[in-house]
C-alpha cells in the first residue's frame, strides 16, 4: 500500500483540510500520514475561530521521521498557517521529496477573487515558493492570479486560461492544473498544462450550489487517484466527478451545510468510480 503524508491544518469542525484528506485518501486505499500545521476551532470562514500554530512541531517530527527512515510515496500540502510556515514546508520538501515520489500542492489561500481572512497580501509570494517545488499544483483561478500576478477575471477566454497555466509553470512546478474553469454557463471543469506542452481539460455539469471545502475534496481525491496509479487526466476527472456527487449529496439535505460539502455519504460512490477507472486501464 502506498503511503503519503499531508501537511495542512486540523479544523476541528467544518469539513476541510485533514478531516477531508484522511477519510478520502484512506477510502481510496492509500495510507495517509499527517503533519498538522495548526489546530483551529473551525475553518476561517466562521466569524470567530481559534488558531494554535504548530510550526514548532514540523522540524522535530521531520527529524524523528528521518531517524526512523520513514519515507513517503507522496507529499501533499494544503492550507498553511503563515508565510514562515511556507518556508518550513519548502525545507520539508527538500528532505522528503525526491524523483521517486510525487509532490502535490493545493495552494489553499483564496477564492472568488479574495484572499482568505487570515492572510496578508504578502502570503501568495511565500506560497509561490512552495508551488515552485511541486510536481503538480491545483490552484483555483483566484489563487492562480495571485500566484502569478495576473488579473483575476470572471469572464475570460481560452487565451486567459492558457496564459495563467503558462505563468504557473514559470513558477517552477512540473504540471499546473487550474480548477473552476468555465467557458460556457452550464459547464465547469479543470485544465492542465505540463512542461512537455501537454494540455488537457475535463468538464462536468455546473452545479448551482457551491460549498466550502470542495477544493480540499478535489485535491485529496487527485492525490489518492495518482497514488493508485491513475494517470493525471483520470485522477482529475475522477476528482471532478466526486466533487459533483458531493455537492449533489449536500444539496438534497434539508438543512444543507453552509460550512462544507457532504462528502461522507458518497464515499462508496468514489470507491466505485475509482475501481471503474482502474479496470478500464487494463
Ligand atoms: O478549505 C480551505 C481551508 C482550509 N483550512 C482552513 C481554512 C480554509 C478556507 O478557508 O480556513 C483553516
């Protein structure tokens, strides 16, 4: 069984980060180690929240893992608590990432044209250094614009998306994936560009509703899929189909869930969709 480690926060309530990565990646048949970067009472979209920064644990835990000869098939980062922590994560990559494993970065820092409340204007620059070290990055359009210094647009054409992808590659990552891409009102999807010039896109129906934490569900599913041996296109399409299933499952419930998508009840569907893709490769 493949083993990954994910570096992101524990938001005790409000499905995101580690409380999404652990169940999703485990259900996909991959061992999911964690290196919690902070503990928050909830994610930062709640009006009030506590945050205990765990930066001082990153170094000693890494030292101990090295001493114990622990290695990972994948390293996956999400929400990081500060720009100093971004620098620590870059050092973590230097120790635990190599040509035999895969580094995935979800630069969870912004959405809908805005940085998350806990971050200052200088945070994207620090996150760009993390992205530079990654094999694959999965920003949304807001994050991509902040990482590259390009304008954030809600109406755009293929040229804008291509330029964002090219500028993301210039940061130094191996493959740039953009989420939340849409060229027609009824469809939403992803596009990627790699260093060999390979382009790919995949679209699903656009759901009316949107929920917090879907970026984390997306990235966790991509990591699980890649670790199970799917190629990037299949991992991205699986993750997109799963997010749609999560949104639909959330939308049918009476109360809905304003703080996160209901990913739990559709985990069996995720496993079935993963198996279908694995079977269709043979
Ligand atoms: O889903 C991204 C995320 C993760 N962790 C925390 C957050 C957010 C988004 O707001 O606040 C703590």
